[in-house]
């Protein structure tokens, strides 16, 4: 088995990629507070081929305008950071960044309208106000749809996003901060054009974009492909990977409990939008740690993650004390969930990350 996998480096790559994709299959239940959705027919209409085409057309009609507006917001947020971090402004090409984001969203919307194998999805709906009741209760609605599932989308656009990521980080790793904020604002503004149900459905596709852009997943896949299938490092990453979201949620819940009044640029930690972003950031830290282990060095954190955090967190009003707590909680959650032999593989990298964000470095 080991000689076969050494001869075929794609096996490690595919194993890790498939495990990541499974995260989308394991949680297909969608939630909404939409009081107007009262029966299965309305949901079925939204997820039908015709409904998906209408949704995609709505977004396509404004995609160019939204791309331009997203860059304006990105520039307003990070303009001072260009000077503060001595980034060569000639490296930042707003037209190229906007064009790259436009191309990805255009491709994702095209996939959203394509037909796949029929599947059932369920939505938990808060009922009550629509029929005049003061008491809310959840009703689960299940319908069948032939949309391409988000897990499949990861394999369709993951490589394209990885190429974009590699292009910008090769020039200056900090440039990915501008690219990621461009995508973030684009997603945010596009979703605001949709109904709550459409937001859930399209939002699960946009999350695939976020994951592959914020996180060095493609680099992790490539590093995994260079290891023997029976490598203890690869196996440790495979053991950790399915626990990633669970760990991230636990870390963020602990942070919300410890800092109940903490407010960032977009609101309190308990705010649903802020919590989603926080969970994504903790997941991002985990992927960087996997890359460290798979590459057997801390380079990706030193050259990419740390500079990115130092550039993005201050304008987003993310306090370094909070970051240190998140790193500490992450260390504890991983230690409690992994087998000791697996945790030992990551312990030195976790300690290095902890030292980088220490008060001696960042007050």
C-alpha cells in the first residue's frame, strides 16, 4: 500500500480533499427565521431549476456593480494598512482583483443553476407570526432538489480559487488580505439582494469560496500528496480534520462566554454574523496548523498567517487579547479531542503560534 501511494501522490491529496468535502454533506440542514415561508411549495419553488435560475439571474445582473462596490469598501478598510505595513501599492491591482472575484462568482452561479442528482434537503422554519400566533415553534420542511450540492462545488472551483490564492501570496502574502476582503464584501452584498431562503441556499455555495480563499486548503492538499498514505503526520491531520468545525464552534462559544460585551468592527461576538466569521477564522488557524505539520515547518504561519492577522485584525477591531484567548482555547480543545500521539505532532506548532501572538510581541 505504501509503495503504491508513494508512486501515486494524488492519493493523499484526494483523501484529504474528500474529507474536507464531507463537512458539507454532514450538515445539509438549513435554518431560517423567515416567517413568510409556511409550506413546502414555497421552498420547492425556490430550489427548483427555474427558481435557481431566477436567483442566479438576480445576482448576475448586479455582479459587476457589486464587484466595484466591494473594492471601494476593501480600499476604505485597508488603505491605511498599505502605508503602515509598507506594502508596495503597485502590487495591488484593483481591476485584476475585481476581475478574479467576478470570474469565480460567475462560475459559482452557473454551477448553482446546473442539474445534478436529486437529493432531499430540509429547512427548519420558525413558525408563528405568519398566522398571528405569539408563540414560535420550529417546523421542518423537506423537499427534493436537483441542485449541485456544495460539497461538489468544492471540487469544481477549489482549484481555481487555490490558483488565485497562490498567485497573490507568491508576490506578497499580505495581498491575500485585500483579495479575501474583496470576496467577503462581494458575498455580503450579493446575499443582501436575496430572500432569507435564497440566502441560505446560495450562502452555502459562497462559504465554499470563503473556505478555499481564507484557508490554504490547496497547499494542504499538495503537501499531503507528498506523504506516504501511512504517514503518522497525514493520519493525524485526517483524524483532526472531521473535528475542525466542532472545535471551532467550541472555541468561539468559550470566547463569547469569556467576553460577553466584546464588540468588533461588525458587532458583538454573539452576533450571528460575527460568530460565523469567528468560527471561520478558527477553522482557518487549524488549516494553517495542518499545513505546518504536513510541510514539517512553521513557514506558512510566519510568512502568511501572522502578517495577514497583523494587517487585518486592527482595522476590524479584533483585540489581541481575544486572539490570544482563541489560540489558547484552540490548543486546549485540540488536546482534549486528539489522541496523545496525534496531538504531539501539532504541539510545537501550536506553541509557536501562541508565542507569536504573545503580549511581548503584540500588546
